[in-house]
C-alpha cells in the first residue's frame, strides 16, 4: 500500500506542472477569485471549507426544473418492482440464477473477498435481513423523548443560522460527517418521490396540515409551513471499498447504512425535544434522490456515475435525508471543479464491469430508460446493465466509487494541491487522471478483469490483518478546515 502515499514535495510537483513562479500566478489569474486563501466561510452556518471549494448560486450540473416531475421510485432498477418493468422475465431469472450459483460456489471455494467470513461481515454490517438498523427507519421517529410541553417549557427559539450550526453539531456528535440544507420550495418538492422504491408502497402526500403524519396509505408532509430538507452524509470505509469486488465492500456500504439509521432516529428525537418534527421516510433511499438533495445543499457535486462526489470524502459516503420544520439557513451549492474534472477523467467508466457508465466527454439530456427522471444534463447510467452485473457479483460492486480520483486517503499534502489546482483550472485534468493511474490508485478491475471472468481481489484477505479505525473511517477528515 506504500505506493498510495506520494513523497513528492509540493514545490517539485508545481515544477512538474510548470506553474511555479509566474506560472502559478497565470493559473490563478485565470481562475475564480477566492475570498480567503486560508478558507472561505460559506453562507448561513455552513462549516469553513477549504479555499478551493467555492460557493455557487446554482449547482454545477445543468438542470431544468420545468422538465422535472415527481418520480415513482418503484421504477428504479434496485427496487423489487423495477426489473420486471425493464427486463424480460427470462433474462432476469438468468441473472438471479447466476447470482445464486456464484454465491454458493465462491463461498465453498473460498474465493478472495467471497469467503464465509467476508459474507459474515456483510451480514453483520447490515444487521440481518429485515433487522433494526437497515429497514427500520420510521416517518415520525421513535417518539420516546419528551416534548417541550412535557418538560413544562416552550419550543426552542434560535435564528436559522444558529439552528443550522446547532443541528450540524448534533449530527456530527451522532456520527454524521456533514449536513446540508435545502428549503422545500415548489421546485424542490418535485424531487420528492410519489412512491418509495421498497415496500410498504405508500404515497408521499403534501397536505394542508401543521404536522406530518402517516396512515395505512400515505406519508403526509405538511404544506402550511416552511420546511427544509436536511441532507446527511456519513463516511464509508476506504479500507473496505478497496477490497472490491467483494462482500467486504458491501459490508462497508451497509455498515454506513446501519449507522445512518441510528443517526436519523437520534436526530428525530433531538428535534422532538426541541419542539419540532423530523420526517425521515421508512428506508435508506426514502423521500427523494440522495445525489440531487446533497448536490443542491452543497455537500458535493454531481459526478460521472451520477452520485454526489464530496471534496473531503470523495465517493466514500452514504446519504440519508429528513424533512423538518425547524427554521434553518439553506446551504448553497459548491463549485470545486469536480463536475468539470469528470469531463476529462472517465476513470469510473473504465472500471465499470458492465460498462453502464458512459465514456463520452460530454453529458447528455437524453435518458436511456424510464428508470430515470429527466430534466438534467448528466452521464446517465444504464441501470439495467449496472444492476444485473451487481447482482451477478452476488450483491454489489463499488468499482466506480473505488476508482475515483477523489477516493483516497489523502494525508499527503500533494493531494490538496491537486484538488486546489483542479478547482482553479481544468488545464491539468487529464494529466492528474493519468498520474493517478501511474501511482497505482483506484483499481485494477474492470470489464476484462473481474470475478465473473475468474479474477478475484487477492488483497481482500489483507483486510482481516490490517489495523482498521473505529467504524472503519477517519472521523478527523476535514476538521482542519472547520
């Protein structure tokens, strides 16, 4: 793993780029002006971000609210109702048979990343099928904590900025990496699903009531007051993801999902005692699309694989959302050069076993299938190819996330130099991608080298003898910028 940490000095790196002295001044002159070289404060109560992360008035991805309508998440390919809508019964039955055969054979043969202990880690991380922590999210929360009335007082009062700072501190304490806030206005309401992707298939409804509630047919969102969507990101383990394709990678993902369920419940109880509601859906992908809300809230930028790519954590995050009536200060979108970098990189597309991620330099408005909500110019992933391959890899893949240039333990200062340069100019984007390959970052796996062809990740066994940080993540990332 030593090749993953460069000893190249910042000055030598700048010389290699040819931007020392007058050169760096030229690059800086061509870039957006920064308010503060040590870190600019974003609006409201947002944390102090690195100097190269700039606020933006709108997300860097192009989108058109007039084309976006509320979407039925039962259409997506990772919904139990999804595949029958887009794949023939025979084709999907074959996918499921291959998946079952691979799982049985790879466990018996002890294939790296697919041994019994790897499978046990995945099962333990998710808490077991249907167990609390994975599928026990609730719309109103546990409702066990006392309300202000019960405590003989009135609801908490603070400015939106104070409330946002307070909520971020609470969420960090509960285990989240960061939060962003979007006001639930008429446009953002279009991002709220009509139906969720998994059962129970009740409808999300807006009603003229003061409090949200649920019954046997619907989850109700009050429309008589100003509401905010809080987008929450929590870290996933890079150590787990670098074993991909493997069950360890899936465990790294589901471990974050399990932790997020506790974070959501804690937040709902926190809000309840303050005198406010937190409406959080009934499963990890509830309410609406995570990448859209997280991008609008400034937690990252949309990237080539249509996920939210964060400046501090790369793609090593899982996101959940809740709606609250606590007055908050919306956080603005960001521009760190990530979206522009994706135009020149395509490393995730190269690593995609199913080749579901487009390689084209330019994104498109054209959707490849009805499992997508139109209205944004992106690299639309072919979800049929993606989900079929993920199933045949016996649950998940994660190669696109592992391959990403931003997914690494960037303790070496050189990584921050690279990110700062990317945010300022796109001149070196292709060079940075090639340098990432040269230093051995990412993954060797792809369409021509993967478990479906008999190639397994021999490094997966190292996970069991390596020192793993608590929860598998470094909780100190980004703190020097806050």
